[in-house]
C-alpha cells in the first residue's frame, strides 16, 4: 500500500493550549528550549492551573490542551489537572521525558488522556543518552511499555538535529516493537540552550538538503508499518501557499510566569502578545509578536527571518530560494 503525505493545518475554530505548568526538569537536554529567565521558575498551584485553563474555554470551539514542562509529571497534581481539563471538554495530551514521576500512570486513566507522548532522540542509548542524559533511553522505553500495557494511547516525539538525523530510520523498528501508533518528527529550534552559549561550537540545525534527503523517506517507511507520522514541512516552494499560524490559528503557549505567546519562535524574548494577570487573560500593548505576524515577506515566516535568518538560503539575485513555514504546515502520512 502506498502512503501519500498530505499537508495539514490547524482547524478553523480550534484552540491549542500548550501549557507549561512548571519549568523544572530532572534532565538537562542539550537542545532544551526552556529559558527560565523568560519563562519563570515557578511551579503553578493546582488551583491556578484550573483557573487558567478556564480562561481558554470558548463556546462553540473545540480545544486541545498539551501539558508540558520542564517535565510535567514532576508536578504532584498533574493527574488532577488532566481530569479538570477533560472535564472542561478539552482533548488532553501529556508530553513527558519518560520518567513519569508521582506514579502518574496509576493516578490517571486512559479515558482521560487522548495521548501520552514520550520524547526520545535516538534508537538506542548510544545516540539518545548523550543528548538527553545517562540512563534516559532505558527508563523511557520501559515506561512506554508500561503505558501501552495499561491501555494508554502513546505517541513518540523525535527532535531531529545534526547529532541524530542519520539514526532516524532506525526508529521505525523500535516504534513497531513498542506499539507506538503516532510518531512526531520535529525540527530543532534555535531557542533556549540550542541558541545560546551552552550549544558551544556545535551546530544542531539541519540543512534543507539533509532534511529532505532523510525525513520524508523515514516517514513513509514508518507509515508502511501502520504508524501515523507527522512532521513539519519547514521548506516550501515560492509557488506554495504560506500562512502564518499566528494569523489563522488559535495557539497559546502558556508559561508559569504568566506570559502567553502565540508564536513559539518568540519565546526567548519578552514580546508575548498576551499575559495572564490576576487570573485574567490580558492583551499586551505596543510592539508585540502579533504586530509582526501581519507582515508578508518573500521568506515566508517573519519571525524566522528576524530571529534566525541563517536558516534561509538566497540565490545570486538575493531572492530566497524557498520559504520557511515554521509552525503551521505539517505533513501527515499514515
């Protein structure tokens, strides 16, 4: 059976709430995007999480909540937060590094979680652990097996970088072995550690040619095994339609210090369009990220052009050879 990748976008009227309920983590991944100076170091109280979730309930609109950290299972009340989000009508996902603290699997229920998502960046400890930490691969794999055995719907996230791109294809048999049904391949962002001094002299970014030479082919092989694969299109031709997610979608990236962004590329900077103040969602004034979304440029994504222009290639006449679509356009196969 031939599987064809199709371009998918966010659904009109749908809200996606990426809720960082804390920034603490037991790991120190080389490419972590969390920036405590910009995102805060608080752990939100359960009552605060519940009140903030209620700010994003909109009559007539569906919504998805993705609980993030740091490591969200470090929060002792994550299970209660999941139950509250489901009670509000949200689809609910938890993104974990695989450690599943506070006996999370037995304090929640598969009926309350649409997906329990795990992060691995290599098909074995030799590739994964230098990026994510010693012993992480074994712990994560063991907990994926436990989750699948208990009936949880599981997905796996693989962040592609120059350190693990050529090992991506070896993830396919591992996914089959583990019984994971959804596979998210994501591109590394120039945010947090991968954008700062901690990155050292190593370049984590992957070129357009290398990305296209590997990722679509691996996605097709995984789909042939019955796995649903989603990956960012990233590079689009000049004749393809570009739309900024900040203009056409309702995505909110919430951090413990109350900042609410609409664009993940902006998260290292205090230009968030919204903030939560006194348990109310407040629009920020002045030159914020949403003012920049309105610009139409040949390079596609305005924020990519401003914040990480080295990712764009130009021809001899100074024209971009392709447009960058950072967060809206996804390819789905399976």
